[in-house]
């Protein structure tokens, strides 16, 4: 009697054990994949500082690296000086001559006016003497010539002073404004070049691989590091045509890695065209089969790494 009881107990145990295992026809081999993006150096230069390590989480706007920027800073300083010169030139032209130039010309005008008055008085005396035949006609003509020259000099200086008090001509002002604008644009360009020496992340993610280290030289467009987007982590596996009817988008599947850690995922994509199973997933069952690609999205906190092999249970 005891032998029969023990035999029945063992049968029940093996039956329960077999029921708890996943059916072989519900299993598929797969691997983890995630979308990656690369952060590259926009310009050539030496890496002054590398601010991230592999496995580190970064967010948009984080500074991941800086390049040497001494040349760019000098270019910015030079462009700033050129802007200051252009601004001052435009201001001077808009305000007319400087006060010192006007004061000097006014002093010259007063001196010439005094000379004119002296020559006028000398001419008047020569005229009276000539009327009394007390001077020669040549002396009178010489006094008249000196008066005419003094009068012309006064008029010339008066006109010059008038011009000095006027602002520059419109076309001169326009040219000065254009020069100022060009200098400001050159400054903006040099500031942008300087900003490119600081390399920032444009997306959030987890640093996967560093391709360079601090102190190394990089060329323009060279990737410095790769970043994984956790939200894009998914499992890719293949099913035969006979099992297509068993799966559908949104269906939950169980993912098990080599450590027997279990995770849940949801089917998000089913291939439309059959293909041969990739070599990495060849097995006795799939070697001669045409299969369909299936993708299942994992949660961001899955902890699985791209390329990692997993078992998928439907």
C-alpha cells in the first residue's frame, strides 16, 4: 500500500513540475537592442576635459566634454575690439567734428578776421594818401591785394567752420553703419565658434561607450561617445509562420536572461515579410524555417544591455 502511495505522489510531483515549465513550442531565442546616438566633436582640437563615464546617465544640455579654446577666445577679443572701433566711427560721423577741431577753427577765424581788419584800415589810409598824391599807385594796389586775400581767407574759414558743425553726409553714415553691422556679425560668428568648443548632449540617455579620453586629439565630426536611449530598449526575436496566429501587437511576453531574471515586455512590431533566421539564432528547429521578426518593448528600468541574449516566452 505504501509503495502505491509513494508511486502516486511521484507521478503528481512530476506532473506539477512539467505543468510549471514553459512549453517548448512557446519559447524563442532573442537579443536585446536599443537606439543609440553619437555625440561628436563639431571641430578639431584637444580634449581638455571629459565630464562623463561609461554607464552614467546624462540629460539634454549636460556638458560632456570641452576642447581647447585659446585660439577662439583670442578671435573673440579681436572681434570685440573691431566692433568698438566701428561703433565709435559711426558715432563720430553722426555727431560731426570733435569740439577740439571746431574750437581750433574758430580761433583761426578770429585771427584772420583781425588780419582782415588791419588790411582794411591799411587800404583806407593808402586810398586817402593816393587822393592827395602822397603815395604811389603801386603801394595802394599792394594794400588792396592784401585786403582781398584776407577777405577770401576769412570767408573760406567761415565756410569750413560751418561744415565742421554739420553731421556727416547720409551715405557716409550709411557706410559707417554697415561697417558696424559687419563687425557685429563677425563677433557673433567668433562667439559661435567659441561655443562649439563646449560639447553638450542634445538628448537624454545612458553613456554606453567612450571612444576618446582626456588629452587626446579629435577631428571634426568624430564621435566621442555613444549614448543609449533607455526608452528605446526592446527585444528582437523570430517566430515561424505557424505561430503567427498566436501573437498580436500589445501582447505581453516574458523575458528571461542568463541569470534567470524575469521581465515583462509588450509586442510592438511583427514583421510583414518572412526571412531566414539570422545565424546568431540558428537552432535545430529554425535552421530550415522561414521566420518573422517580432519586437517587444521593455520598460526603461529593465537593466538589460544591447546585444545581450535572452529567452522569450509567449
